[in-house]
C-alpha cells in the first residue's frame, strides 16, 4: 500500500511571490509516475504537472516546477510568480500499483 | 467537448434509496476509476476497470456496485443509501494501468443523503 504525506494543510503567499508545497510518499514500486493536481473551488481536478520516476530531470510546466528526490521519496511543487487564480487545494499523487493515491492536500491561498 | 462527463452533478436523496451515477469518457482510454472525496477533501480510490475488467476493488461496502458495459462507460450504483455515503464522487480515466500520461477527472457528483 502506498502512503502520501502533505505536511502543510494550509499555506498562503503574496501575489507574484514563490511558494513551495511539500510531499513525501512511500511505495515499493520502482517504476512509477508522480502528479500534482489542483482543485479550485469549482471542484474540478486539474493536472498541474507530472514526473516520471525513472527520469532524474525535474519536470517544469510554465510557472510550476518540481523538486523530485527519488531516494528520499520526496516530490515538492514550486509555484513561481503566484497568481490569484492559483488559489486552490493542491494534491500530490503518485501512480503505482495500478492506481493513483492522493495525499491529504494543501490549501493554498494567494493574497493580493 | 467534455473528456470525462458524469451525471448528475448533484444528487440529493433520502436514506434507504437506491441511486446511480453515470460516467462516460471520449478520450479512448482503456482504464476507468471511481474515487470518493469526503468532507475533509480526502480522495480515496473505490474501483478501477481496465478494458471492462475489474482490477481494483478497495474496501467498499457491497452496497456499491460498479458496472462497465464498455471501455468508455463506468457507472456506479448504490443501494440502501446511508448518511455516511454523502460525499463527492469522481470518475476518472487513464490510458493503461499505470496512467503514465495522467488521469483525467470528471467534474464530480455531489451526493447528499438526508
């Protein structure tokens, strides 16, 4: 069974600043994928970024980037130049063992 | 074009009733899932189907029965609804069991049992 820990239940950041959301996980798989999903108040689950565990290079997607440390089983999300529209719940989710397992989420508030 | 569509979006019903939630995807994916999100926003997998075959059946009461008539559809039927079943139910799909390209979610069905 996989476990996913997001140690920051809530965070806030000023508009245009940078924020990092942390995530650690545990899996016995060697080949897997990792995702960050965003859930705004509309409740839609939106894929933010994905990382392949066998790739050492950290994924980036515009203002979003990850710091993936495979040995430490750590997968943090960095949001640069935060925007008001980034206000949402963020979920870390490794995909292994034929399913996506979610962390408890971090509620991010971007303040003007 | 909605990639994963769920109906209904909202469902309010009385305890003891039976209800169904329908899900359809037009992405050509071969794997579909049902997730439950509780009031604390925690998301937990319930079922997954790959090419109409049940792959994952987590510890879910027998009152919940998924049905996959074809690869593009995965419906969820719930018998004898209880107050504790109130939650948001998400359908999702992916290509392959590992979901390498990511999982695409429907917009969710908020079920309220009164």
